[in-house]
C-alpha cells in the first residue's frame, strides 16, 4: 500500500521503531552511506537502525553510534528468515540491485523505499524521485544521492554530515605493532598509498606512484606505506619491485579491513586512485590526494575532508571504464603527471595537520571540481 504522504514516514514512526537499511556491495558505497546514517540519527536518535551489509565490508560500520545493529548478508534464504523475524516496519534499499530488491520485497515490511529508477520498481511502495528534485540542475555527489531517500521520507534538509569510520583500539594497536616490525617508529609520519582500483582506466601507473613515494620520503621525510586490498594480489610482486627498499608494503593478507581503517586514520596523507580506500581516508578525516581517470570526480570525490582531485579534462569523461571508448588507450588516467600529483600532495602537506572542509579542488587542468 502506497503511503499518502511519504514525507510523514520518518516523523510518524513510533518512538523506538526499528528501521532496516540495505547496502550491498562495495567498500566506498558503504562508507558513503555513513553521512545519511548520522543525519538520520541526529533527527531521530530513538530509532533502532539496522544496516544489512555483506561480510567483507562490515568493519566500516564498527563502532558507529548511529547504528544499533549490523546484519550480515549471507545466503538469501538465511538472510530473509532473519529479516522477516525482526518485523521491520520500514526498509530502505540503498543498493537497488536484484539481490537487495529481493531482500526488500521478502522482508514483510509494510513500507519499502528505493529510487524510482531502480530495478524491480514494483517491489517498492515508496519510490524516490531523481536527485534534481532535491538539489537542482547540478551534478550531485553520491553522498547526496544516498540521503535523498531519507529527505523524501521526512528527514529535514540541512547540512549533510561528513562520512565517518571509527578505528578500534585493538586494530590501532595491531597496526602500530606491524609498522614497528617494518621499521616505522611510533609517531613517525607516514603516507598511505593505494595504487589499486577496480578498472585499468582508474589505475595510475605503478612507476609514477613509486616516483611520488620517493619524493614524499626524500622531500618531506614521510614514510610511504603501500596498502593493497583484496583482489590486488596480481600486482603485489610489481609493487614490491617498484617500491623496494624504501617503502613499507602491506597486502590484503597482512592487514584486514579493520586494520586498514586504523592505518589510514593514522596517516599524515592519503594518496591513491579513485577507490574505496580513498573514501576511507575522507571518513577518517585525513588529507587525501585522489587521482581520477574514467570516473566523474564531481560524483565521487572525497566528501567533507581536505582533499585535492587530480584529473585531466576529456570530453568523453565519464565512461563505464571497462575499456577506453574514445582512444586506443585511456588517455584520461595516462595523462596525469607526477608533477600534478606532487603539487596536490604539497598543497595538502602545507595545510595544518587535521581534518578541514574545503571545496573540491583540481590540479589544473581538472574536471568536475
């Protein structure tokens, strides 16, 4: 049954009501849900918010005070039984794909919310209009798109909080021990470099990262710490070859996600491609220089932290990124120079050490800043 007034849903929930939010898939997407969670908690701190995520990304939500519970999505039948047993009156689908749509439809919740452009629209009785309704005719950041579901259902509009992660004490201690074992003394400044990304059109050359790493050490006395994530084992040997012997390298087996969050939270600087760890850096309030290729940086730049976007402007941007649609090779990412990245890092290192909010900035020529 479609509610007569969607804007009355959140204000009208009885005190202490439970709300389920489905957010499947990637690391960055889970991170960029956290501003909406914080805003919802500020508005209705009495609500019991459960977020359903896949196990690899659950650490992003650990310690988050806006969340009452994290529900791990395993097999569909098992997850559906658990969701139905909890009798949620309201479900938000922040993913929109087939699996999350099936979970929402099978939840038994009287109110099921998703965007009106999502797959399986008939599974939902509250469909959220396009972002233009809320933000006008401009490019909308992914964080803004996420929060539009809650605006439509009655969350008052206002300043959107930053993304947040909460490094846990045991993870911090584990990282300090592992850094010490690799020669990084307590208090010694280090930069986290992340050379991986989901597609080759988003991966800056490893040799350029190595050049930037040497410059950070030689010009600023900052230890380069390279972190590789799951699925990046194929480049691990090349990373060690390019960065040895003056950098620390952690692969996915050396640091789990909880420890990766703690590592990034302690860094003086983050330097990486447009990927999930860049959003972790923003959520940890760390200065971030992020290199963009095929992606639209206006949609995916770091949210509410001091940062520099390094991206050169091409009329074909953005694209799907699975191949280059305009040239024999992806000029967007190949055109980014070491000098541009050094300039971005130098600007961040010259600023006071600590989280500051500034407008998105590009290193000329730039796109979407």
